[in-house]
C-alpha cells in the first residue's frame, strides 16, 4: 500500500480529494451526490485510506498535529460570523421551537440508550466523549463534531471517535434519503397532526429576504482579509482559552477541583462566544464567510477522517444499532409533539436535517417541499451551528455521569 511520507503531500492529497469530489458534483452532475453529498464521501474515502495504512508516517502525524486544531478554531470562528441571532429571529418562535424540539428529542435517545449500550460500543470509559461529539454533530453539523473532538482532547477515545464519525456518515446518508422519500406522505402527517401551515409563506419570505441581503460577490481582498481574520482569531482564542482556564483553576480550583474544564473546553467557549459577538458587528456581513467556512470544514473533516480507521466500526457494530434507536425515538417523539402543537412535516423534516446535517443539508429538504423555503433551512442550520458546541458540552457532562 502506498504510504504518504511527508506533511505537504498529505495536505495536497486531502485538498485534491475534496476539490475533486466537489468538481464532480458541480460539473459531472452525478446523481449520487444528490443522495450522498461529497462531505460524506470524504469521510468514507479518508477512513478507507486510514484503514489501509496510507497515513502511517511521522510526516503525516506532524502535519496533522500542527494544522488540525489551528484550522479547527479558525473554522468555528468564521462559521459563526453568520450566526447573528437577530437574523435567526426571522424564523419566528414557532420554527425555533420545532428546531429545539428536534435537538431535545435526539438528546432523549442519546441519554436513554447510552447506559444500555455503552459496554458494547467499545472505547472503554472514554466512549462518552465520542458520543457527546456525535450529539454535537446532530445538533449543528460536522463542524460541531470537529469542535468537540478538540474540546474533549485526551478524554476522547480515537477508536470510539472513529466509530462515531462513521455512524454520523451512515445515519446522515440514510436519514436524508428517508426524509426525501417522506415528502409524498406529508399530507397524511399534516392531517394526523392537524398541522397549521397558514404562516409558512410569510416566514419563508422573511427568511429568504434576510439571506438575499447578505449575498455579495467576494473579491480577492475579501478572501485575504477573512482568511487573516480567521487565522488570527484562532491564535488569540487559543491564548485566551489557556489564560481563562488558568484563571479559573487559580481562583476556584480548591472548590471545583483542578483542571475541571481543561484548556480545550475553555478555548472552545472563547472562540464560540467571540464568533457570536462578532456576528452582530459589521464583520458578520463580510463576503466569502460561507465559502471560507466550507473550505475549512472540508479540510478539517478530511484530516479527522484520516485518523479514524473504518475497521473500528466493524469491530463495534452496536454503534449502528445505537444510531438507529436514537432516530426511532426522535421520530416517535416528534410525531407526538406535532400532534400536540400541530407541526407540519415540512418544517419538522427541515428542522431534523438541520440538526443532523447542518445548514448545507437543510435547504435540500426544505426545497423538496417548496423552493421558497430554502432560507428557512439555511437559518435553521445556522441556529444549530450557534448552539451545537454548548449542547455538545452539556451532553458530555450528562454522559460522563452515566459512564
């Protein structure tokens, strides 16, 4: 098997892989990408190459160690620049409630089945951290899962994280296909739930107007500036996170115990808060934010996949069972809530995939019902990115107690 020996070749290969798959989607227009997006293929191909031993060299390890966290924190910051809660407010209380209900019902499944299956998941006592990272991904997308991998640091078992990463890929692909298939059954769902769809068009118009306002063509100066801002924010937040952790331990260590949070947790909190604050300033209107956050997301996800051997999932098939049980509970509880609050299948499905797939996937489901609902899907995905890190840390605290 060909083994990559140096760091530059490693990064070149990963970016070529990402770019090649995206080019096939854009220019070849293969239908398979409508069902299984390029990001999922990057997961799978990266894990297959890892399993085959393609990245087992000191050069690759050095490049991964130097770049992964630095690019990750830059990605979180840049991604959150679009998370202005004033924009998210355009969704209205009803749609925000549907989104949060999806997050809550998924959390119920995670907590309910973890004590039963934790012994079968592998990873020993550190399985809880990988599971919490998966939940963060199922609130706001892959960016949040990557953030949790850095947040938990040495507390996360690499084998268990690889299983969680593979499960994320499997469940996401299956779930988006099922939700697209369910579109034709929406009249039956809506009738059973006595759904109220009277205000959807107005909400869609408001959301689309908000998205359209931000669409500006980025110049090379915009790209260079936002890259510089993202990278320097990564540096500053890492410094501030370490200082915050040191200050907390100095002031309250005798009360709460030394190193309760850890540097990674404090850095994640700092970069998330800074990104959300900057989103409400003129920085939130910078062009190229979405494009750069996607570039960084693909780079980080590709690197994470190279450290996650696929055979870990084959060694722990109960991860797949765990994921399917969570989704089953999610569906049952969301149907019950829909009957109580008269929620329609379109918005429930959009909110569900906004949780599990993020802002890139939610418009696909929303537009399957009505093309004017694209903005709703995007804003729901943005909401998930904003709260996913905090939800993931909260889930980690719960699962650690259950471990």
